[in-house]
């Protein structure tokens, strides 16, 4: 995992547990309607990959490859000796290479077609990210991308699970990457009035489920999980961090960008995931919420949770208060943080929550991490187009 909170999963975990927002005024966004964001510092792709590979890949692909290499190493796998035809890679994408498109279209608009980069197209095609990971790690099994907006990472993890259950793979790398901290996506989200306008206090801008929330803060990042068939994992003596027990996916069929106002699709996805896991709502010890800090989104999610859990949901956290919203990467980042919650047995706090609205009150962890014996946890992710994806994760 790589996020504004750290270049590894454990660094990000420690940052999230501190519960302080990383949003700040971003000089690279100066002059735009909104100039605050959460950006990854100190990651130089030329140093990591060399000049040739760094030039060939877009920013979000740099992050995806970094997270994939980390995940494989953490799982104790050696790409030189794994069964290449039985390994797959499924990565979610959201907006992918907007800045590449902008730059090259600008050259065309200036009447300079011969200045367009020969790598512009391959670096922009969504499936090239899992393709690059496959080339880097020697993966000869299924390799493709999935797109369900901000739920993409969770959808990729669910699809990876299905490949394992179908017997198509023994190992699948699954997750997502996104870099939305650039002028075009920031301007687009600002024009949609989706971004927080607390420009004079960036650290207080993203406030999931708070009564005074006014929009999200854009971010970037990547997370990749290694999914493996249980018998294959046992055979090689692997360290198993968590079990993927359930997966549910639904569509609102309501509006291009707004959620169903009562969270109906989110509730159906949550109930479907619990049924797939063989769990009841009472079995769930923790919810890692989508929690973007938008008025409509957080309301819909809160109502879905209250109905599903009979008015008393388990403890909730919303990492975007600290890390910002990494769009297509957010679902995989939050799934990985849910795995770490199961492992470390405490729930990270949500930043900037001061007061909840009547009728939307949840048991949201604030201030300090809350110790908890979490055996079953839910990670919820929602996206434009009415996409709803929920994962149920459990201790091994």
C-alpha cells in the first residue's frame, strides 16, 4: 500500500491511527477553484523504477506497481518460482490517465500532432496497469481491470475471489490505484460542487459523518492484496492475515452521481455480502465506512447502516477523514486497512467528527484508536453510477 499516510501498509496504518487529517493547501493546484488535497510526498518513480519504465507509466501505474511488489513480498511469494499460469492480477481503475489525455490533447489543439508522445495511448489504456504488473512479476494467468468508480478496488477483490472459487487461479493480486490530485480531476469535482470549500482550514475540510461536512478532499494512492486458495496457502505455510468471507455488489439505478437518498442500494449490497459470508448483522464487530464527507453520500450510508443493523451498528471508522478520497484506489486502501484492524485488534479513529445529525447517529470511533476484538468486519465502498460493493472480512 502507498498513500499520503505512508509508502507501506504499516506506515499508513500508523498515520491513520493518529487520526489527524493530511489535507493541505497544494501549490500545484494554485489558481483552481479548490486548491487543497492529500498528496503522496517523497515518491520518485525514476529512483524506484529507472527512467525508461518511469516514463512509460502514468502516475497511477507507478503507484499500482509499487503496491503490487510490496504485496507479493509481504505474502512471502517468489515470482521466480510461483506457478505463473495459475497466478492472476485484477486491478480496479477509476479515472486513470486524465492528465496524459489533457497534455496530449493540448498538443493536438496547438496544431502539433507530431509532438504527441508515442507512449500516450498505452500508458492511458486502463488494462495496461494489470498488464504492466503481470510483465513485472511474470504473471501468466488472467490479467484485466475492472471499473466501478470509487468501488473499483473492492470490485476487483470480489472478482479475484470468484476466480479462485472457480478454480481458474491459485493466487490473485487484487486492488486498485488512482492519482486524482491534478488540475483536471480537481476542477471537474469542484465544478460539480463535490469538494470541500474549507480552503482556509484544509486540515478540517474532510469530516465524514459530521453535521457540518461540505464535501470531499481528493487524494491518491494504491493498495493490492494477495488472495490465495486456502489449500494453496496452507501447503506453502503462508501467513494468513485475514479471510475474505463475503462479497456483495449492487446498483442504485437512480442517478449518475448521487446515491439513492435512503441508501437502498448500499443496504442491499451490505445484506448480500453478509448472506454470502453466512453472517447475520449481529456477527459484525466493525464497519470501515465509505464516508466521503459529502452531505448526500454520508447520509445515505448512515441510513443504510442503521436499517441493516437495527438502529445499532457496530463501531464505525472512516479513513478518508485522514487520507482524503483516492477515488478508484480508496476501496482497496480501506479493505487493506480493515485487514490491519483485524490483525491489530483496534479500530482507528475518524478525523474531524464533532457532531452528528439527528437520525444519522452512528457509533463512530474518534480521538484515539479503540481496542476491540474484531472477528468480522465490513468494508463498504460506493461510486458514481450507483455502484455499491461490500466486502466481509474475518480473522483466520
